């Protein structure tokens, strides 16, 4: 299988746009890109952790709007801190996998 990895500057641009748009607490790359196993039909999987009280769907919509023009298909999963506390150990939800196998790209200092 042909492996295709995004250039670091593409990842940096995605992170920059997300941070500017929604000011997340954390951004975690997970899935095939985090494992270094992206193929031609792979996408970039990003877990975006937001403060409690954040409207997840509106936040995801804003992130997708800001991603226009950046290469690679993207799958953005927006969760809150409470989601992580309540569901982070559930093996049937993507949160657990993202936290265990993902690569943190951004962590808010504030």
C-alpha cells in the first residue's frame, strides 16, 4: 500500500486555523496519520477538546469552514472535558482510542 503522510507544515496550518477559530484546550491527531500509515484514501482524524458548555456541532462546523483549501480530507471530532471524563475509558467510543494512541498537536497554556 502506498503511504502518504501530510507534510508537517500542513499539520501546522490545520492546528493554527483551529486554534484561531475556536480556541481549543487540546488538539489530538489520531488514526492512520498518527500511526504513520496513511494511504491514498485516508483522512486526517483530529480530536478537538473544548471547555465544558461548548456547542459541539457549531464548533465542528466552524472548524470545517476554516479548513477550506487545506489538503487532505479531514474528520474532526469535537468533545468537551466532561465527555473525556465520562466517556474517555469507553472502548466503544473513539475518544478512548484517540487519547491512547493519538499524538497531541496542541495543548492550551491558558
